C-alpha cells in the first residue's frame, strides 16, 4: 500500500499567498514523513478559504522543495484544458521533479466553470474521453494534431501513471478499458448508504474489467483527521464539515437539515484518536482492494499547526498500524527480512 495525502489548498482569512505557502509546507512535511504521493485538487471556482486553479504551477514549486514524494493531481479538470498544452506542463514538471509525476484527470462538477471556459457542461464526459486520448498520445511522444509535432520536453514513460476519477461502476469500467488507474472520491454523493458500500462495487467492476499487463491501482481518498481524542478532532473539523454538508444539501447531493454527526457520516469521516481511526479503517469495505490510501482533511480547513500534526499522526501511527512503511524503511526491511512481504500486512490493506 502506498500512502498519500490530498490538499484542496484552502485556508482561513483573505491571504492567498499564505494559503499557498502553507500548502507547500504540507508537501515538505509529507516528504520528510515518508508519504509516497502528494495530491492536489483543481478548482476554478473558489472554495471556502480559497482553492487551486493552476495545479501544475503549484506542483512545479513543490518539486523544487521536495526530494522523493510523488506529485499528482486528483484531479485536473480535463475538459477545460487543451490536452496538448497540458501534456507540455505535465512533462515539464516531470522533468523538473526527476520523474515523480502522477496525472489524475476527471470531468469536474461545476457548471459555472464550464461556462467561464466556453465549454458544454452536458458533454463533459465525452470531452473527458476525447481529451484523454489526445493527452495519452502526447505523453507517449507520438505526433499529435499535425504531422511532425511532438511535445517537448519529451515525456517520460506515462503508461502506468495516468488516473481517472469516477462516480459509478460504468465509469470504473470505462477507466479500466482505457488503462487508467482508478481514483475514488472521499464521499459518494446522492446515496443514503455508507460511502464504502456504494463504492466497493465500483472498485470490483474496475478490477473485473482490467486487462492490461501492468498492475491496476486503486487510489482511495478518505477524510482522515487524527488528534488527541475525538473531542479535539471535532473542535478542529466539526463546524466546517457541518457547513459543507449544508451547502451540499442546497445542490441536492445531501438531504437538508443534517446535523454534524450525520454530516460526518455523509463525508465518511475517520476522526479522533489514531487507534479509533485504525479500528474504523480496518472495517472499511474498499480498503482491502485499494493500493493507495489518499488521506485528506477537506471539507474541513483545520489550523495549519493542527494539519501538520494530523499528517504526522497519519504517518507515524495510523498508516503503520495498517501495514504501511515509509519507502526507505520498507526497502531496508525487505532487504533484511524475508518475512516482510505484502502478505504479512493486515488483510484489509494487502496491495
């Protein structure tokens, strides 16, 4: 299992520079803590506390400040991008980072951003497929759109580094058919059943449809916020989560009138003492087939110090209890002990 974290690059107050710098500090901290991948989400319309419209500029800066952590988008809103121009950005950041880029794409969710970019929201899935085909060709260093044109810098091998975010079993099968790895959101909207019960059939459909020679990967995004105890965690995240759920209710994604406890359930939140979180994650129904656990704090915007502390607790207490080891420690352990194979990890997190 690989361990990741995802930030939506939000903050408190009206200083976007500070918000972006704090998010960069998360990448530095995660790199030092041994996280395998750091992800950012693209939003052209501002979220509460900001949001990130230009992820590849952000990741280029993160590449310069980190040594080993992989850098990805979950997701880049592909229909709003020129896929050839996007491939140039991706290849440039990959070259600067020493080949550490992961590309996650999706169709987004906002009609306003589609209108702003002059795109047809009703064709978003079709446009995602069309643009992904061009992006794949460009990152494979094939001629695109006109004879004799290939992107530069020439791309590394991206055959095993492209991901798609999906919201249905049909979408999961489509991702598998194209050879993309699977990204599952932290919550399933429009359902009353728990998120993991909704998403497990999507993951199974994806694995059933996979027919490529390289190994399929499933990135499972989950809201994980460890703290000293549940009361401390709720003090940091409770109000934000409740407000977010009420906003989601306005669009019909959640029922109206939710209290904080139900909002946390709808966002499939794992919060409290690390031991409580581990116990709950071991019951999570998608985790047994996931290869990447992607932790995030959104829709909460905890204080920066609390965010850094939560990252530390994830890396030092939560993830190790699930069988994860930082890359360097894992390599050392594998070289000296034949017993530390993936099969010795807890059954819920074998990858």
